[in-house]
């Protein structure tokens, strides 16, 4: 949307808006929302940023767990289900292992069922929800993919090849910090 004031951040980083982001992203803004009438969907005004770090899907019948690959989740989202060009950003986010919606500097590990216990239809996307912005020092690079080409490569069992790479010279490697939770592999 552009800029946001410190007061606006405080007003927007609330539980209700987090749940709207997670469960009603493409739905019309509810009457009474501060941006009702100016924008169409909650996704147009959300102060949150969806990212993925993978998730585990449990098959109780087979007694197995399956990894939901964060790359494939991001690729499908970025390329509108492999139909267009899109970018995947490689970054790290800092979480507290507790709900901290009001604290903009920490992301929410929504995939963690001990923290976010309510049913969420998109839980298997492995969301780690950032707030307002992701600092540039935490973004390593962006890779552009051509959706139809990536779809063809996946069908042939080949890892999709990016069409363009943008490296970030401001990136700071997280390995020099403590308590880093890796993506699931």
C-alpha cells in the first residue's frame, strides 16, 4: 500500500488482521475495516507477508509423515500455478516460538501447531508470516522462473531452472546469529 505510520503499524498488527490474512486473504474486506470501500480484498491491504518454510503432512492411515516442499509451494504461488513468470525470494525470518503478532520485528511460525492451534485451511503451505517488511539484509536473492517451462521441467523430473537471478549484496548470512530454525528438507 505504500507507507505506514508507527500508529498504523500498532493498529494493523492485531490478531483479527492476522487471521484475516491467513484465512480470508482473497475475500472482500469486512464492513468496518479501516480500508473498507477503498480496496477490494484483505490481500490488498494486509500488513503481513506470506512466506513458506515447508510443512509436514501426516498420513495417519499409512502411519507416515510427508514433507511439503517449500520450493514447490513457493514456485506454484509465484507463478500462479506454473502459468506465468514469477519470483522466489530466498530469505530468513526471525521467530520467537510464541505468538507475537504485535511485535513487527518477529515473524509468526504459523505452521507450528503448538502455537497456532485453530484449524487453518492453508496450514500445509508451511507459512511463516512476516510483518510490514522483510529487512533487505535478510534477503539473500530472488530467482525468476517461467511457469510453463518449470512445469515442463518438473514433468521430466528436472529441478526447474531460473531464468534470472538477482543477488543481494546487502545480505547478512544468518549463520552468525543464534537460534536459527532451518527450513524442512
